[in-house]
C-alpha cells in the first residue's frame, strides 16, 4: 500500500510547504499574533483569525489542526527573532542585555507567556512538536550565549537560566511576584556565574 503524503496541517515546518502555501500559512500566523496582542488566548475565536487573515475557516484548519497548533506556531514565530543568535562569543554585558531584552519581551506581551504555559498541557501532536521547537530555540540560543563557559557548563547554565525565567515569570504573571523580581533573580544568577557588575565611575 502506497504511503500517503502528510497533510498540510501536519507539515508544521514552513519549509515543507510550497512557497504560496508558506505565504498563506504566515498570513494566518500574523493574524493570530495580532489577535493575541489584543486579547487573552481564551477570548480568541478562530473564525475571527481566519477572517482577519482573509481565508475561509476550513482553509485555516488545513494548515493548523487546532487552535493550540496555531498558537504554538505563533509562539515560535514570535520567539525566533527575540532569541536570534548573533553568531558571536557574547561578552557578559551582551548576555545580560540579551537576557533582559527577552524578559522585557514577555513583560510587554504577557499573553504570550500564558500561551506558552497553556500549550504545555496540549494533547495535539502538532502543537507539541512546535512547542518542542520553541524550547529548542530557547535552549540552543542560551547555550550558545554561554559558550565561553565551555560545552557542559554552557548547557547547564542555559537550563538553569531558562528555569529561573519561567519560574519568576509564572510568579509575576499568575501570582504575587513582580517583573522587578524576574529581572533581579536573573541578574543575580548572572552574578553567580560571572561576579557582580562593577559600578561605573561617573565624572
């Protein structure tokens, strides 16, 4: 029996699609992204996303098997520029600045962090796959940023920093923590790795 080609929705990597479908898929992701900037994930109606993207609801579901799948794609698309690697061996100052920029991105868009939390309990295999890619982007980028520590130590530092960011953001967004706590804890971790930042002398 001949093996069937995967459905469009199962082709979770845009590179697996012809160019015209990549464009359509991206337009749906951008419309969903705009909706998430304006309201909570639970309030978003997929039919409204389809309308904003200029496609039929059935067309949207040919690209995304569920709302969770769609928003896993949104999360990955949103995160990749924020976690873009410079390809350089970053200095301590550059690592701190990049880490603070990532936290700031979540501070400006707390709905995106909430989606990241919600999707961790998704039963959609396509959503799980994209969420795994999101974690890989974060992990690999942080590991690369800490390259100066050596391979094993860089990986461990990336895992620990990502865990601190997640825990502190969860406290700030869902409980009684603050975003100041997130910045403080992450910079404190950097102090443990590299030593406290030396104060600059002012004229």
